[in-house]
C-alpha cells in the first residue's frame, strides 16, 4: 500500500551512501519528494533512492531531479 501522508525515513541515494534522515512526501500523481534533514552531496538523476525504517525497506524510486537549498 502506498502512503498518502508525509513520513520520516532513512534514505539512501547511492549503494555505499550512509542512510540519512529525511521527510518523504508522496503526491497524488505518484511522485515523491524527499527533503533531507541535512544537505546531501552528489544527488544525481538516474540513481535510486531507497527509503528505510531501520532495517526494513519501505520503498524506492529513481531520482528525476535534485534541488539545491
């Protein structure tokens, strides 16, 4: 079941990236925005973003765009 409300998760943006805290916000069109608590380096379109609750995978998606702060 896909969430419809924002939720907090740990997010990994590269295979060797350490998970970072973020607010994950789904929208009605099926897109998801990820707002990291701390700025992340080298977020690159085409890479996967994987959402975790500790060691449980909550979901994933392909990064389409990265926005700077």
